[in-house]
């Protein structure tokens, strides 16, 4: 299963729809290439711009959005600490982006049923990075450039260039949820609400 | 009367923010190491290895441990024979946060208003809990409280008939529901009794207690031990990837309550449990 020693190197944006469909819940990946950052406020603005028929600040098709609000960089560094934020806050905005062709998103935590439903029709994977490992993940980001919504500060949209950025596939195109699969053997009491 | 100047307070708060933002306290680091030794799931152990590596990397390169540098929550115990001079105590604390977050390159996450949602830019204001105590000292304890885990916290006004079993169920459900959203392994602070507001205050106060220091009431200490076992039976595991260590520690604070009531609050703390304290 998902030890990073067996991780697959994957190019982002994803090369094809086939690449996305071939990813399986539980796969450990090392992402290489370009990611775009966006959190709640930026998602809202992207969708408002799409509604008005305006050009979007980032490409969507087969791209991967990273839910992150980094700390400020020190002199000479690309970025500060940069771990994932909780993904469910983006749930209201994710299905329309999946329909527009978004290939994946990186965050942490459970996604709601509507997002998993939207993934059935379009190739999209939800991946988790280790929540709270901000220093370690920040070091895997080699370039960062603010592209849009600079007034949002840490929540502005950034273009990131990453090298061997470690993630685990949580929700795949076949409808498997890795959190459910991984927790079930260890559950003795209590239920996931 | 003993004098404490506001400049001393500001300096101490700034230093605590910068240090806490980067380096976990010793008790927390030891708890993560113990979790790594005891976790039975290979994937859970792998997640803990990454967290320990992150802790080392943060300290080694003076980078924040987590990018969410939290809401600054301060517990201030002001001795009744301690005299703050040179300005306002609240302002001195907020100035310390302003300086600490700025100099430490910590992320500013606080908004002026929950409606307009414009960032204040310097992580102020803090949430400050004041307590007046005997003595001539000023004790300041601070936590940089992450938003992801705070969002998974809950409070319930249980019926007295629900009893201690109802309390256990509520805590376990809250932890299971938080799952990977809250960045486990967790420290759920539990507040039991008081009024609605007092229970949530107690829950926050509980997470300030050093890990391993049980409640001084033996009955509550037993409940803390049992609660830890129950929470770890959820199988959530480190990062929600399954395993035997969902929680590191389940501290409980208790207060008398009304005859009609059984208030319980669970304030979830993530593994980025960043606390400091100082006595001036």
C-alpha cells in the first residue's frame, strides 16, 4: 500500500484523462510539475468569473488545485510552510470545476457525497497531503508566483512548481474512498458520522 | 505591589509566538515519538514518521511547523498584587502577537469581521482569558490554535439521564467525526460541567495542560484514561489513514453544574499543538 518508497512519479497537469482514470485510491504519488493554489475565497471568485463568461486566472483542464495558504517566504526562498488545508470547505465549489475539466485537488479530510458523485462523470481524483507537515511540504515547492487575487494575501492564487510532492490518492474515479478502506480494519467502536 | 512593565509583556509574547510557531513543546514531541513506537498500522506509522521529520525540519530550518499559525489564544493569570505599568495589558499582549507573527514570518489568519472577511494582516486580536489570582506575578500561557481542528470542535447540553456514558459517546463521536479533517493524532480537550460557555472554556483550558499530567481528581483521571482507549478504538488513526493512535491524550477539566444540566464540550487540538508559557 501507500508507503512513499513505492510512490509513483506523476506529472502534473495530468498528461491525459487516461492517467487520471488509472490512479487508484491508496496510491502514493510524487507529483512533479505545476500546481495552482486556491482556497474558499479564490474558488468563489473563479466561479463568479466563469459565470460572467470572463477569462479565468488559471487553466482548469487536467490541472491540479492545491488547497493551501502558505506562510510568507524568507529572503531567497520560494515559499514558507505550505501544508494542505481542510478540503470540505471547498465542497460547494468543486463539482462545477470538475465539470469544467479539473483533473484533481489536494487537501486533507473527507469530501461530501456531492463531490464524489461529480467525480463519477468526469475524470478527477482527490488527493491528501500530510496535514500539518507544512515545513516538509514547503521544501518540495521550488517556485511560487502570485497569479491573481493578490488582495487575498495568503489565499491569493499562486502557480507552484513542485518536485516529488508527496500525496496519497483518497477518492478515485471508481468511487473508492481510501479513508473508509484504511480505517475499517482498525475500527472497534464509534462511527464516522 | 510588584510592577510589570508592558514592554516586558510584549517581548515575552512575541518570543513565545515565534518559538511555538516553529518548535513543538517537549511533551508534545515525546507524545508523537511514543505514538510512533506504539502505532500498529504500517501506514499510520509512516504518517507519524513524516510528522516527526516535519518537526525536525521546522526546528532545523526555523520554518513554521504548520502553515496555519493559528488563532493566538492567551490565558493570563494576573496576581492581585501585580501592577501592570506603562500601558494596557491587552494592548501589550496584542502588540507581542503583532511583532511575533511579523518577525517570525508566521501566517496572519485573523479576519476583521466574520461577514466582510478582510484579514487584519498581523494575526491580532488574540482571544484572551483573564483570571485574577493571589500573588504578585503575571502568568501568560499561549497556544497557536489551528483552524482545521477548531472547526471540528463541538458542545452539547446533554440530559442528566445521559450520564457519564452519554459523555463518553459524545466525545468518541466528536473525535470520529473530526477524522482526517482535524489532522490527527489529536488532543481533544474535554470540558465537563459549568454553563454552556464555561464548558467550552474548560475544554480549551484542558488542552493547555501538559501531556501526561492527569487531572488531580482520581475519578476524573480514571475517566481520562478510559476516554483515551475509547477514542483510539475509532480506528481513525494518524491522518485518518487508519490505525491505533487517533488521540495522544484526552485531558478533562470539570466544574460544578446546574441541577438540570450535563454540559460537555470537546475542543479538538491537532498534532500541531503549539503552546508556551512564561511567568513575569
